[in-house]
C-alpha cells in the first residue's frame, strides 16, 4: 500500500516560479467555471506548519485566509492578478454552488476503498490526493440532503469529511504544509467540466467498500 501512495509523490520542479499553478488555476476558473482563490502558504520557517495565526492549524497551507473564502472567483483577470503576485500560492476551490463538492477520507483506507469500488464497477470522477487524505469529487449537495443521507445509514465512518457549500479543498498542483496535492484520478483531458457522481452513490459505495474490506478508517 505504501507503493500505491508513494508513486504519487514526486518532486516539484521550479518551486520558486511554479508557472503550472497559474495555468491550473486558470483552467479551473475559466474553462471549468470552478471558483478558486489563493490559499495561505505554509510557514517558510517550518514547512509542516501554517503561516496563518493559528498555531494548531489542522490544514497548514491548504486553506483560505487573505483573501477569505467569499472572494473565490472564476474571473480570469482576478486569477491572473492573484497568482501573478503570489505565484506559489496553493489553489483553493470553494466547494458547492455550481462547483463540485467532495467526500474525503484518510489516504490508506481511501486507496483500499477505491480499489474495492473499481471491483464493484463504481464509476468515479476526479479524485484529489494529499499524503494524508484523498477527496472524491461529487455533484453539489445541500446540508439538508447530506443530513438525510447520513440519518438513513446505520453506520458512517467518523473519518469521512464532507466538503459542501461554504467549504473548500486544495487542488493540484498545490504544495501545502501536508505535502503535494495531486490527482489520484485525473479529469479526462479536454473535458469542459469534469463529470462527477452523486454524493449518495459515493457515500453508499465507500461505506460498503470499507465494510467489505474490513478497513477501520482512522480519525484524521
């Protein structure tokens, strides 16, 4: 399993310039119409820490700070200005609305769950991966819809996280305090806006896969 996770981790070239960041941000914003904004950087004095004021930040370098989440946009000029001034800033997606939401879980259980989902014939869209967690992108959903879905289940792993309206997710090829953000399942090339499944199908399949494989997803 370490091999599965390790193959994703590659050294990033041109870390001082990172021209691929602005290109990716423009693709998300202008081609896919996903609202994005620059995330806070990792602490240069200790890369595993965050440069935000919270000493106990749980998502170092992978969240909005200045500007705040409400500033997320699909405007090309704003995206060019942001990454023109902050070329190494992580790309943060504002989830919900017209943008995808996500369901995330710790990386090792996620790798096993995705293998089980493939064996079940479950169709998945893009999957975002960090060293700690993987996030399956899904269609936008409301908190009411999510509440009804979870209420109907006898068991839902406590390590599942839901990134919905008012939430956020760091996107590739960002570099954060937790490491590199990459695609475990990349969007199909040339797609206008990547296809993503319904949240109900993903949660049902993930819970079943974790149950079938006997995986106890740790609280992370």
